[in-house]
C-alpha cells in the first residue's frame, strides 16, 4: 500500500492496519490520510476522508489474455464542484492526469524490469 511512495515520489507511512487489508491508513507527505476501503487479490480502493472533493482511487491489475499480459488501471473519482470555476476544474484535471500518467509509467517500468 505504501509502494505509492515510489510511483508518485512521496513519503508514505502506514499509521493503522497492516498495509494490505481494508481499514489500513497511509499518510502521504505527512498530511494526506488515505484509508483502504476495498481490496481484492489484484486491486485496492482508497478514500481521503478529509478531502473536500470526495476523493477516491482504485488501483487494479487486470488480465488481458489468459494471464500472459496484464494492464494497470488507476481510476480516480472526485467531485470538482468545490473548485468553482471551469478554469480551476480544467487545471486540476490536467494536473492529476499528468501526475497519475507519470505514476502509471513508473509502475509499468517497474513491472517490466527483470
């Protein structure tokens, strides 16, 4: 659950739970609490309970063809309404798209490394 530190280049500390089960809390950069709210053998979902934008994310590894190839899927759900202006919403979305695209690239590189 704290491998996100490598992908997003953040500090991560498990503050509750064991790091692999529902209820685990990670603290990112000392100020963002993220609680794991769902998990499967190949995915987990989390929320930021103090977020004003109802922020949730899911990281999943999904099979493409009989287990020989997989894809990494990172889904973010958040409410843009508190961002007020169309410009703020567009800027926020572009920033998140860039940041998580870079994270996915890092994860892909790690997965393909020998």
